C-alpha cells in the first residue's frame, strides 16, 4: 500500500499529479527516487500523513514514533477521528464532510491521542493532492507541547508571583473585576483583607533573604489553607498579602481575620530555626469603604497600619476617620523631612539635681521642633513618626552633636563640668556604626567622654540583649556614662542588669506622680532605690513636681531628681543662668 502511494506521490502513472517531480523516469530511476523519498520522509522531524476517504494512506516514521502506532496499524485501518480528542470531533467532522477542499490551506490546533492514552497539542497544516486519480490530503503534524508550555510560563510570569506561586497584583485586579461585577449584580458585599507580617525585616536582616523567602513561601501555604476556594489570595510583594472575599460581610470578615491570626500561632520551621512571626490585618468592605480595587486597597492598608499602631498581631476594620489621621501623618512626615534639611530643631535642657546638696550636676537634652507656622512642637507629636520613617537616625545624630557642643560651650564659659544626658532612640541605638557616631560627636565638640551620659530604655537593651551588650561595653570602654531610662516599666532581667555597664537607674515618672497617695508606687520606688544602692548605681527620679514627693525620695535615699519642681526644660541661655546661680544649692524645698 505504502509503495503504491509513493508512486502516486512521486508522479508515476497516467494522469498523476503529485507532490514530487511529475516526469516520466525509467524504473531504475524511479527506485532511486523512491529511496530518496523514503529517506527524506523518515528524516523529517514533523509527522507527515496522506489522508483519503477518512483513512490514512501514508504516514512517515516521525508520525508513528510520536503517536506510538506502527504504520501497518494506521494505513488503511484508522482515520483522524480515532487519534483526536473527543472535544475536537465536531470541528473535524465538519471539515471531513465538506470534503478535501475543506482542508485546503488549513492550519489548526488539535489535541492528538497517542496509543498509550497520553495526549499532546499539535499544529496541523494541510494541502490537497491526487491519489489514484481521487482527491487526497497531505498534511503535517507538529508537536507544539514546548510552545504551549512556554506560553503557560509566560502567563504565569505575568499573572503569578514567582516566589510563592500566588496570584500577583495583575491577576488580583482581573479576578476582582469579576467579583465586583457579581457583587453589583447580586447586591452583595466583598471584603478585602490587607495582611502584613510584623517585623519581617528582622528575619531578612538576621537570617538572610533566602530564609526570608522560605518563610514567605510557608506563610503563603498557611494562608492558602485557611481560606475558601472561592476566595482569592494574592501577594503584592515583600511581606504583603491580599485576600478578596466575595459575599462576605463584617462578621464574616472578622471570622476570617481571626482564623488567619490563629494560623500564625504555631512557629515556622525555617532553615533549622523556629520562628514565631505575627501578622497585622486591615479590612475594607465593598461598597461601604470603596467602589473599586485601588480605593479598597488603600483603605485596607490604612486599617492595617492602625492595627500595627495598636500593638500588632491584630486586625482592624477601616474607618473614614483613619484617612484624616493618615493624611496628618503624611503631612507630618513631609514636614519632618523639611525640618531635618532646614535644621528646624532646637534643644531645651532640664536640670538634674543632687538631692544631697541641691547642686545642678547635669542636664538632660530634650528636642523641640521649631515649626515656622505651628511654633514649638513637643517630641511626643513627632518622634514616633521619625522612628517609623527612619528619620530618627539623622535627628538623633544631630541631637547628640548639638548636646555635646553645648556642654563644651558651658565648660569654655567657665562653668563647672556637668553631665550632659542624651536620650537614644531604639532604632538609633541599634544602627550599625552608632559607637562611631558617638565618638565623632565627642571629637567634634572636644567634650570629655565622661561628661556624656546616654540614656537607653529597658526595652532597647533587652531586645537582643547579648548583641546590645557589645555596644554598651564599647561605649563604656570609651568612657561614656550609661543610664537605664524608664526603669521599672519594661522587662529587665536582674542577671542582665548586673552584666550591663550602666551607672544610673532612672525611676519612671509613672511611679512618682502618685507617690504621696499610692503605697504600691512608694514600694516600687523604694525597691528601685535600694536595689540601685546595693548594685552601686546612682538612682534618679523623673517627674518630681511636689515637695512631698521630694521629701519621700530623700527619705528613701534617692540620689538625684528632675522635674517641674526644680525647672521645666529651658533654652540653653536660660539654663546658663541657672547653672551660674545654682538656686537649689543648700535650699530646703
């Protein structure tokens, strides 16, 4: 059968019109041409077939290899319907019923079924010919599996997050458009949850980005297991995830949020480390909080930051009042950046008084923002924004340099040497190179290291205590004095307190304000004073405002005090006058 087809296709026989050279050749010439034909067909990398009356009349070796059938099984016995997926039968039948002309010049895709039951996508190209004087079809079959896989990969790269495999912002936008159309049609709600991991940067900084990526993948798996099949879970980037919950109202969104928080209770095993990490979630609802994805995302993001402000590991629903707070914060950040560049900050100084002698033996430097329009702004209104935006480092460095300069200026003016106490923010203390910044401020001002006292809070030193001990020790070796601020409000370990090279404890003002009336506050303050004395540390009480408070502190044996009873924080020129007059010296307050 194949040999006869070869003759026809090579142009042998009367009236034949084939795809080969249609000229008369002697038989030995035909044998040579037939051999060349077979060699060429067998060497072809695409499947080639001849079809007549819905049956295969010829197939080449590549065609047989790809589908797993022998030529003998196909030629004269089988047709294309037996090798094509059922879903393509209607189209193929329509073409077959229209005759060979229906295939002329056609190019179409089909799913071809192999002998073993597997399938592959194929591109079919066809043209007409004559076989035994009857119409026939010559076609090629090209396996396009690799092309289809490449197309799928391109779609995945366009629509899915490379790291976690979750939908990305592009696909989220497409799916949300569908959810929005359904919600409008059904008059239903959609909840949008914005989830951000708490302190994720610490993981990257301490363990590296590869383990951070592994943690994100595990987080994605847990989140995916906690939501419904109809929900869309997407990753926006970094440690930010979005959940779109169709047909979900306020109580349903709250239930989902609680379930997501519970998913983080168990630690994550990452690179041999057991990591506990928590999320903060913000929730906005369609149509109440927005009518499009971008508005709902913005509002959910705002609510998420509110959850972080309230302690993290929690969720918050969006409220329109949050936008006002967010706008104020953005304006504050913008103004802060301008303030840093234009040096709008000033320092005021509050005296530190010896309770034994009444001598002002030090001052605490306290920053103020001299806003050109709003006047003097207290630090409680802007320091937290400076910390969140990273501006605290440049602001803190300025405070350190200016305080050292002023202390040396008083010395140069002939005033007795005094201690200059400077608060150090946690972010500033943990920055690499902080010790060098302190050394630079001392060198630039000429101030003796022993006259500078850095105040750090319990929470600052107890976070990564072993690492911070190295920084404290380096400062101590330099000669800088160290003070533990807000003592009693944090979570100090007495074992660490013994190891830390601090020379002073500051009793937090919260234990002083009700000292006359609250027995518990008196007991706490007395205990801190006694512990400080036993550890050979100086103890200073903050926020002393009444004579009764001062009297109680003296009876306890407290060493030093500061507060409005002595003086409010004052500009440098007014403090200069206090230092010259020493108004509390040997004065019974």
